[in-house]
C-alpha cells in the first residue's frame, strides 16, 4: 500500500507541478498537543512545545534544502533553530506568521501549519486565513473532549463560507494524559453530530505512542492522496475532450520520429487517466483498512485498572462537627441549669446556640471539567464512589459530609427551570440537551402526573401554558434554529442539525421553561449496596435524571470530612453554560476555595474569564488554594513555569498558594506524598480559620458571660465553674498543636 501512495505522489509532482503542494493545518484549543503532534509527524523536535501556550502565531513548515526561518518581511531571515524558540517566547510578539523550511522528507508530501490555541482573538484569523488556505484540517481535542470554546468555534466554522468541504476536516482526541475511559469519545461524537447534523468520525490519538502516530501519518497520507487523485481526475477529464483533436493532428505529422513521440505522449496520458481510476478504487480499499485500524486502536485504548490502594497509616483529623455538638450540648445543659439566673445572660447564650447550630463550613472544589475534582474527593473517601470520566460528569452541587454510614440523598425541588437558549456575541444557540430532556419528560405519563403547572418565558416574561400549548411553542422554537435547507418540522423531535440565529430573531423563541411540582421530595441511596450505588451513579450521569436534581448530600466516614463539608461543582467551561452559572451562584457561600487546574491544559479562556471577573475581595483571596492536578505528567521545570504563568495571568488576584498533586495517584496509593502534604496544609488552614477564628471566639464569649454571672453571685459562680472547666478543655483541644487528633506521620512523609 505505501507503493500506491508513492505512485500517487509521483503523478501529482508530474502533472500538478504548477499547483502549490497540499497543506495540513492542525487546529485546536490551547495545550491540546498540536506542536507535539507536528514534532511526532516530522520525527524531530522542531516546533516549540511547552506546558503553557507556546504558539503565539501560525507557523508554516515546508520543505527546503536548508533550515531557515522567515518571520514577516521586517525581520531578517535566520538559520538558527534557537532563534525560533527565542522569537516565539518574546512577550507581546507582533509577528503575524512564521515560515520555516527544513530538509525533512515528509514535508515533500505536504506542508504543515501549526496554529495558536482558540480564543476570541485567534478565531477570526483561523476562520478567514488559515482554514481557507489549508487543503486538509486536523482538529485536535484535549483528552477531556469538546469544551465550550470548541463548540463555539465549530458552530462558526460550520456556518462560514471558509470550509469548502466537510470531507477536508478530521477530528481527534489526544489521550496523552493517561488512559482514557471512552466517555469523552462518545460525548464528542454526539456533540459534533449535533453541530454538523451528521455522524462525525472521532478517533483517539496519543502523540507519545509510535503506533498511534504511525496510524495518523498513514491516515493523513491517504486523505491527501485522495485529494490529489480528485485533482488529477478533473485534469484528465478536461484533457479527454481534446484527445480526438490531438489524435487527428498527430496523424497529419509526416516525420516518423515526431509522430511516434507525440502519439506516445497522448497514449501515456490516456493510460495514466485510466490508471488513476484504478488507483482511486484501490485507495478507497486502503482508506477502509485504515479506518478499521483506527477503530481497533480506539478499542485497544482501555482505562488503566485502579489497583487497591495500600493502607494508609492511621491518623485522625479534628472533628469539628463533634466539637460543635459538644459545645451545643453544653449550652443546652447550661440553659436548663437553675444556677443560671440572669435573663440577659440566658438570652445571649440562646442567640449564641442558635448561631452555632446554623454554623456551616464549606470547602468548595471548582474549575474546568475533567480537572480531577471528583477524583480528588474519591481519593479522600479512598474509593471511587463519584463518577469521574474524561467528559463533563458532575451536573449539580454535591455536598459531602462526615457520617457513620455511606449514604447519598438527592433533593428534588418544587420548581425546575430549563434554559433552552444560549446567547454569545449577539448570536443565539439552541440548548439541544435541555430541549431533548424536556421532550422526553413530556412523553412520560408518570412524570406528567407530578406536574402542578408549566410556564414558558418569551420576551422576558413567564406565562402559564398547558402541555399542548407547550408542545406547539417548542416546535416553533426548534424551527427557528433549523437550517434553511431543512424543512420546518411539525413534530416535537429535536432537529439533528441546528444553526445559530441573531438575538433579534430569538425574541419569538421560548427562552426557558419552568416546571412546578406538587411536592418536594428526596431519594436516599445506601452506597454500600452495589445495586443502589449503581442507581446513584446512573442518576448523576443521565441528563433526564440529573436535571431534576437540585443538589446532592453525601454522608461518608472519610476522615477529612470531619474537618468541613466538601463541595463538588460542575465544570465551569463545559458546553453546558448553565454549569458556570451554578458555580458562580455557589461561590459566595464557600469558606475555602480549592481552584482546580489541569496541569496539561492550563487556563482555558472560559476559566480565565471566570477567575478574573469573579473578583474575589482581598479577604476571600486569602482563602483560595490553586490545585494543579495531573502533576505526575510534569517535570520540575514545567511545574515552576506553570506556577509562574498562573501567578502572572491571574495577577493581582492570584491566590498565594499553589499545590501540585495527582488525584488519580492518590486514589491508587493512600500514602502519596504530595497529596498527604496538601491535606495537612489544608487541615492547618481550616484549624486556623474555623477553630481559632470561629469556635475559639465563641468559647471565649461563653466564658466571659459565665464569668460575669459568677462574679454577680458567688454561690452561682461555684456551680457554673464546672462549665468553665469544660470550656477550657475544648479550648485547649483547639489550641494544642494538631488539635485533639492522634496524628501518626505516614511513613511516606517521614521519608520525604
């Protein structure tokens, strides 16, 4: 088969020499591995690679006898490879394009275009200049699959005149951050099918795996060969029209040598035209074989089994819940004691008890999807209870509390509001998942019996409607987003392909639907039971179930949950924009923020905007920790550069502490050094914030009230002295280094 590709390449060079050679553009978000892929294809380290965005402008790689760099006409050409690295690392670089020639044999087949990551500034350049100029586009996703920035760009690409043919773009997921679980592949195929209105092939790629890169190289060569054959076929079809006239002229040639030479040339071109037809059939067979190889590789890439974690040496954290209960118990006994005679003191203590009973302390994990938040919590519980996938999984706020039994309680509210439209830059998009879920609910008679009322929002106002009226309005809304070539539907099926429309046209659409139910309800799952655990996990990952849930409370005997209530949140940059609104609404309730980042995919534009515009007050900034996950994929130098990049990008509001962990490694090994070190730091911080600043202050208030009561009446003071001694015991527990926990330093920490 490689001989077939070589033959097609020879024909192209012979008959299409005047036309520019084919070009391949590699497009995708920041840090998806585009530059790494180019180096793998060329089998040499030429394109700068970094854990941070390292390609500030398009870089064109083409064949040349010597290595050279050209960067705009105002910069001098260079033959130094180091010059390329220093040029691209300049701050505020204003070079629109860098051209590199090098004597790499693969570049004889096609030139390569390395592109910057997607953001608002780069999208117009990609759409208007790079995409039209490229013969083939390879779109690369991060291992977590398609995110909100990808979706927005691909919608623009689909609706633009710059993509000449859908057959000239191919989609790949770079799985170089560990074994994928397959969820992102399925989710990305589904999302692309919704965007382009057809089944879209998506394959796994590992830029660090030779077999995977070789599969991709063969795929690219066959696709470019197919494009070349189509050009040759068009050329020869045009020449076929002139063959009879050429033969007639040849017959009039008197000189034998010239006659034979001219006739042979016509014969060769006719034979080559027939040959290209045969080659096209053979190439289609070859393409089918390559697709089978890619499908086999997709099946071969399986999740790495999580081995049972080694036992961690026993240690205990401070149980604030127990201390709070002990203080509340003391207050109850005190308020019932007749020795406490002052009505004013009793009133102060009642207010204190009420305030303490309502005390909650939340540690919130938030950040992009697939950054390891759920895996981090699984590592705390020392078992994989929460679903953790490459794709976006968590869809609602999940609060994790300490409790003796493993339970999950899903809360179903009186009202559920589904947003059906999403607006961005004056364009409105249809939220297909929400619409599909709503249509599914309306087809279930048991669900309809629980409905108390339905309201739709049009023009900014909610109006009460019945089910028939709702169905009509939904169809009308869907028809607004159907492509012009697609006939308007009369049924309630969500269109397979949709388009964006201007905000002015969306005034007639239903922007949201509010469903009211007769009763709130709760559903409890015993997580120790395998059947109920599977049912709980199904609820979390199934949209028709998850969208009905207003929040989930999990109770687990994990030691760290004694410290505070941990909160898991949806990914802020998911294609479901409602997730970012849910997270933003919760953040003000949180006492400590663990802001998660993917070490191999730092600061997507959506995440950066949320961090910058959330604008934490100074006192809240001190309660934030940056947690960079997937630290096992970074070396020491890369960690230092990532930390410096984060502080620079988030300045002046950057949290003071940055920690590198690997949540998956911690789930496998409970004695993971970096993970345990971070937990100790977090515990010390909470001891200060919750222990010294909250509970100690309340203990001092109680002691002050009791002391004043004792001075006013000496016999009463002797009776109340036992309460003061008990308060002093609790105070010492909180003031002693390490609290009252029995901490035995793990062996892994002693080694460190």
